[in-house]
C-alpha cells in the first residue's frame, strides 16, 4: 500500500476547517487566513493547495456532496421497493453528517455562491439533476406521469428545510425534517391515487 503524503491530509484538513469556519461565522465572509489558522497551517500553504477562497469553498462542497452521495448509495442498497427507495433518499438528506449546523451553513452559502460562480452553479446543477433523476426513477412506478413534478417538490422541500434552518433557525430535528418531506410525498401520492 502506498504511503499517504501530506498533501491529501492537509487538503482534507483545509476542507474540514472551511466547513467549520463557515458554520462558525454563518457566511462566506471568511478569509483564507482564518480557514488556514483553524486547520493549523499557513494561509500560503492553503493558497498553494487550492489557489484561492472560491476553490476552497468548492472543495468543501464537493466533500459535503461526496458524504451525501455515499449515504444515499448506502441507503438505496438496502431499500426494498420504490417507496422505500424514495424514503431512503429523503432520510439520507437529513442524516446527522448532512444536517449539522455547519453543513447547513455551507449549503446556504453554496446556494448564494452559485449565483455568481460558474463552477459553483455547475456543481449545484449536478446535485439537483442527480437528486431529480434518482427520485423520478423510483417515483415513476408510484405516481406515473406525475413523478417529475413530485420529485421537484421533494427536492424543493429538502432545499427549503435547509434554507429555513439556516436563515430562521427553525431547529427542526432530523425526524421532523424527514416527516415534513414524507408528509408531502404522502399527500402527493394520495392525490395521484397511488398510496
């Protein structure tokens, strides 16, 4: 097994420090110096590894999306049937690792960053398309032609809970967030006559 060099370890430390610093400040109004200090290294080293603040933020979101993606895949691997698979996606969206205050703050700031950064916008679109595709795939046997609209609604519920949690400090716990999104699913399936 090859020996792990310092670069991946330092990059990971900077990514985690970025998420923590955004969470502590509640905004992207953080400096590379603050991130580097939290990671225990110099800002010059942080610039060396990432080039700038925007690249560090994007790396942090890729990390967050990677954790989320792994949790979705794990949940889908044990889900039995279309309804269970939709529930697995919703529940993974609110797993502890994904629904922590600092990750929620990072998401809110990612939505804002995507308005001005082409790279952030592309990354957000990848996440949105993958979520939509996964949901539509499993909603189609349950809701037929209404699957894309219901999937859009579930995606909006997930994003909306994150935004409200960050902005209004709703302090929903994981179970309440899941119940909110699945309640929407139940109402939509009832309306489609597919419950």
